[in-house]
C-alpha cells in the first residue's frame, strides 16, 4: 500500500508555514527514510499520517483514505487499522501494566479472535528479538531500547499495511541499533509493508533505506535512491545532515588515494572492497 503526499502545505496556528510543496510516494515493500534537522518538518509528516494534524493544502493518500483539510479525525477510523506508529518515546502511549496486555490492546480493539491473540503476541515478540519472559513485565519499567521493541511488537501484532518509525535509534547502543536493522530488513523481505522512518541517524538510514527524503526548512531539499542522495556530501552538510561513515571513508580514499572503492551501506562489504584492492 503506497503512501502519497501530493503538494502538501501546512501552516501552523500561529501563521507560520511549516511545510510547503511536499510531494513524494512511500512505496510498498520499500523503506523510505525522511531526514532533516530539528524543525525541518519530519514530525509534522508523521502527525498528519496519524490525523493529529491536517494539510492546509494538498492531499495525503493512504490506500482508500485521502487526508485533507476540512475533515476531522473521526472520518478516518478505518485508517488507524492500516497505519501503525512507533513513537520516539513509546512509554507516552503505553496504557497497560504488562507487556502481554500492551501488545494485545490493539488486537482487542480490532476484534481479533481471542484464540489468536496469544499466538500473535508471541510471534511479534520474536520478530523484535524478545521472548516470552517479557510477557508479565511492566513495560514502563523496561529500558528505552526494550520499550521501543515492545511498542514495535504491539504494532506488528495487529499487522498494519504501513509502519511508521519515529527516530527508532535515539538512545540506543550500537548492538541495539543492529537488532533494529536486522528486524527492518527481515520485515521488508518477508512482508508487503510500506515502511516510513523519520530519523537523523545517517549511519542507520544508509543501512535500511531504499529511498531518502531530505527536508530543509519545510521543503524537500534532496530525494532519491539512498546512494544517489548520500553521495551529495556538500549539499547534505549545508542541510545539517551527517554523512554515513562508509560514504565518508570511500570518498576520502578516492580523494586522497585515487582508489574507487564504490559506495557501500554495510561496513563488512566495505572491508571486503578494501581487501580486494590491497591484494
């Protein structure tokens, strides 16, 4: 299921234009990463997909739903079944005192058969590298990384078509980031999901994205396939976007040694390239 933004503009209540001329499509079975420094407009895109805000002009299409100005959130009750969101700080949306109940909540709202709920809970925990020992734990007392995994499991359990991840790597160590990367890659390979990620983490983005959208001052500054975007180092620096370490290394080798390694999204592939040139 595609998510399509068509000439979207958003003017805040104080009259400030926060977004203008936003047009792009997040494609099914692809990962689209939206990047930009604080205040660039990433959060507003997410909030419009959650119908917390509405476009001042333009439309957003998600399957059969068209999000536009003039309608209220209750018109989109069916949309919430299609779009699952994992917030940057998920505990703000936790409502239950056990992991089991937290993951089960949305399934109960959507009338899943009771006999299937436990099965879905265990399967979703497995997908985020957690086990059933978490079922009776209080989600509010878990680490930030574990909270994010529980929130992700709660989304995966009711199986929406569109998954939105808001700054999934904030506050995580490198090992936890690696787990998220593996989960997202697996999700893309095995299921027909549209995955939309808001992130400032370029090293994470280069490993999971198919396409990159860079926002700057409320407008699309750069967009395209990830390597096409990340190679534009000077433009990214002007937009306040950090350059992935693998890209910086390849560029430095090309500039200083005149060796063309190519651009890689995985450090292990880059090491193999270096080894081949060193032989």
